[in-house]
């Protein structure tokens, strides 16, 4: 019997981000992926001020994007 692996880390926020803000997670990942020369918390602040995201949701998106750039 196959077990479903529970999503952990920043990606665990993605379903609630999509539900709350009405846009697919790819939209948010692409926006943040285009931000160059900004530090983590600057990107979080940008999402909060320009797109009215909550701190936890903004932080999860930024953390995911930055982690994927390191690989």
C-alpha cells in the first residue's frame, strides 16, 4: 500500500496561499523569481506591501524561491 508523503517546509503553505489570494502558486513564484538584488526580508516586505500577502505566506514563497536557486 502506498503512503502519501506529507508536504513539509514552505511548500506546505502553497494550498492556503492559492485559496486565500486566488492565484496559482506559480504566479507568486514567478513574481519573486524576477526580483533581483533584494534580500530575503526585502522580498517578503515587497509581497506584503505591494500584494497584501500575510507575513507567513510571503516568507514561505520567498524561502522556496531562494532555496530553489541554490540547487
